[in-house]
C-alpha cells in the first residue's frame, strides 16, 4: 500500500512539473522585462492565406454556436426531459464555447505562438471540433430515435411542437456540418518549429 501511495505522489509531482515546465523558458532580462526564450511555432501560410482560414473558422464556429443557442430556444418534444437528446445538446453547446476559446487564442498569436500554447490550443481546437461533431450527430440521432419510438414528432403535452422538432433537427444538422467544415479547414493551418533564440 505504501508503494502505491508513493507512486501516486510521484505521478502527481510529474503532472505538476509538466504543467509549469514551459515557465522555465521565461526569463527576466537586464532591463527587468520578462522575455520568452523557448521554442516558437510559426504558421507556414502567408498572411493572406492565414487570415482567410482564420476568418473562415470564425464564421463556421459562430454559425455552429448560433445554431446550438437557437436550438435551446425551440420548444420541441425532445427538449422536454429526454436525456438522450438533452445531454448531447448540452455537450455540443459546451464544445462550441471551448472551440471559440481555442480559436481566440490561435487568432491572437498572429501566426506565431509559444510551442506550449500551440500544443494546448491547436490540439484542443481539433479535439473540441470532433467533440462538437459527435455531440451534434448524437443529438440528431436521439431526436430521430425519439420520433421513431414514441410515435411521431409531437407529444400530447405539446401538439404544436412538430415544426419546432423539425427545426431543431435541421439546426443540429447544420451545426454538425459547420463543425465538420471547421475541422477540415483547421487542418490547413500548418505550423513549423522555430528554434530557441
């Protein structure tokens, strides 16, 4: 038991060290300013191409987030206590928020960022886009399954919800298509390592 606890303690120390390891590359120069002396990642695209890709990503992610938000305002059968529609829906909204956060960090770098930030935000953007695609598809599948097994697009409690249910389905399909297009577009951002200065 003692060796297992020691192993856990060592693992937590290694994780803590990895989280702050990049801070060793920040030093104070003679004038008292903090300077990053580690490796940089630089986008290989031209400024015009990079702007085009980043603006396309922004448009697609704003579209996906808007579709998710509008879906939350629709009164549909699946949005009233159906966990296999609500959980993927909430997951896709959270994925949209994280995608926008990562894209903001990538956009702020202007084609150049610390290697640590590149690893965190570019890999995070790709993972969150895949998460958004899967969540949206699961939401669509849950809504179709609900319609197939419950006898239609409406319920006795909400007989006017057929239009809302179909609109919900269309917006979720549009959201998943926007996530998928953004995932393909972000693969165009190719980065190279710039050695330490």
